[in-house]
């Protein structure tokens, strides 16, 4: 069925089929292809990511997965009853020994993604400078769910955890929002980085790790400050069971070899790390999108993250000493409750 549908829409024969990082992969005529579920990716959004991809290629970025149209020049197709996008993986000109560390590769990606001319149409992907407003909206939505769950006659285990933890995360969120408002008043005009092509949630597996190079899927790209990606990569590490601070310092050192951060960038990075993005991602997915089949998994993830919260607090408290940045001398504010105890 899969092979028949691929041939029907793309005139490609499937060879060497396998699963790579959760995506279906196959080879046809010596070329590599990746099948990505379309899900909520609209046609306008598809046009936008093609625009982003074309710009990055023009700037010399490598490893970008190229959207492959159907025989009738449509951007998507129905494969086994599911709407998908097919991406062609370009052959890398690098050898395995030339593959850069992830931090260096991300910094180069951000440099190439700067100065993008405005997209042809208004875009929801432009998030630069709007974190405080977006965060306030997310907190307000969570408050509504809190009130609804509070009066439910029968509460699930997830509901109970949400009711117990929300006051803490609401307070943490308010700290982060105020920190960002202060940044916008005091420092945003001094930061010359400007928006770049970034990712919604950059993590270790956001790029597919092929032996000789990275493969970069454009489906989650947005326009934002580069520290967005740095913060989300750090966050994904901090909540791991086997987290070591050295992994963060090594990543940041690699990133700064290519794209050094200014004082304002460090302040913005700290501000984003303060906001518990994972909490709202998980709450929203559970109460808005999750089908019953995923409820148990979301409860498991919720519990796992909560178990790592003390680890996250300790990391935030030691962040500037860890990276060797004198926050006091550089006049980078630190929220009171995270000041090292004396």
C-alpha cells in the first residue's frame, strides 16, 4: 500500500525502507527521501517554509531537506490515508570528519538565516520581540483550564497534578514575563542580533543525524532571536535524568566559536530559560489536543518533568557562574529567588 501510493503520486520506487528518528525513509534511484506527516501544516505554511529553505540555500546553508512535489506539482499527497509531505535529502559534500559539533552548526545556521526579506504574506511565524505577550496569553489560557478543572466533580491524576503545580508555575511565569518586559524597556534596542530562522523547539533530535552531515527539516522553522534555539536546547538537556552542566558549557563554547553572544543576548537567554515552556506545552497538548489514547503518556511525561524541577532550579541558580559570566559586573539582573544563598 505504501509503495503503491508513493509510486502513484511521485513515480518513485521504494528501496531500502526504514525508520529514521520516527520518520519513514526510503531510497529511490540512489536518492534519499523522508516522509513527514502534514498534520496541521497549512498550504500557506508550506509556501513559507519553501521560502525559508530557498533563502538558506542562497546563503550557502547545507543539509536542508527539499520539499519534493507530486507528479501533478502538488506539495502534499495522501499516503495510506494520511496527508504527508515528501522531502528529498541532498547529498552532503562533507566527509564524516568534516561534520561540525552541533553548537557550531547551529551558530552557522543562525548566521545564514539572518536578514531574511519579509515573507510575501503576513506570518504567524514571526515571533521576534513578542515573547512577553505570547507568554501572558498562555498563562491566561492555563488559568481558565485551572478554574474548569477545579470544579470538575471527578478529577483524573493529571488534573490533580495540574491543580497542585499550577500556582508554582504561574509564579515562575510571572517572573519570566516581568524579566522580559524589563528587557524590552532597557536592552532590546541595544541587541543588534535581529531575527533569524530558528526552530519552535530546538533539541538534539531536531536535525536528523546522518553520518556525514545533519539533515534539517524546515517544518518547524520560525523567525525569532537566535537565543530561542539555544535556550530550548539547554532546557531539553536540563530535564534529562543524566544531565551534566558540562554538556551546556561545551555546547555554548562551540556556538560562540562561530556566533558570539553579546551581553543583551545572554540576558535574553536567561529570561527565556526562566519561563517554563515545557509546562505549557504539556498542559495545552493534554487539555486541547490530546486524544484519550495519549492521556497516559502525557501523565508519564508530566511526572518525569516534575521530578526534574529541582534540577532545573539548581541549574538556573548556578547558570552565570557555570558559564563564567559575571552577571553583577555586566549588570544582568537575576531574579531574587534564584540568587545564590550566602
